[in-house]
C-alpha cells in the first residue's frame, strides 16, 4: 500500500461536550481515523478590539491529505464559533502501521 501524507487537523472549542461531539462526528463521517480531545487549556487571543482569555478544549484529528478538505468542512459544520481556528499540520513522520491504518480508515 502506498502511504498517503498524514495530516493533523486541530481546532479548539469552549466545552468538553462539544469537543466530544465533534470527535464522534469526524470519526462517523470517516474524515478522521482518530481524534484526541485535550483540556481544559487556557487560550489568550485578540477579538474585536479586546484581549480575551478563555478555557477551551483542543480537538486534534488525524486524517490524510486526500481527506483534508472534507475534514475541515465537517469541523466548520459542527463548530459553534463565529471564526474557528482550524489548523492543518503535515505529519513528517509516523509509525507505518499506524499511518496505513489512518489511510485505510479515511479512504473514500
């Protein structure tokens, strides 16, 4: 099997239940093979002329380059924020059996 480029897609949300729901949706739609929910963390950011600090949860999904846009669209659809942070980071190295599993799971 030719291994596809793995991608980690990350966003943050305000609550653990929202993060868990998003994780479940991404896996159900097969746009991510594995999703981690981490937190709470404290995020500091500028928004509409003020500096804010809020408790958030990180949602980190593992997918492939081929499914990246589908994964991002699924996140946007589920995301409650007006302007969500959605970052896609290339994975420069991975355990081959794990990478193959991710690729096979998210394959269309």
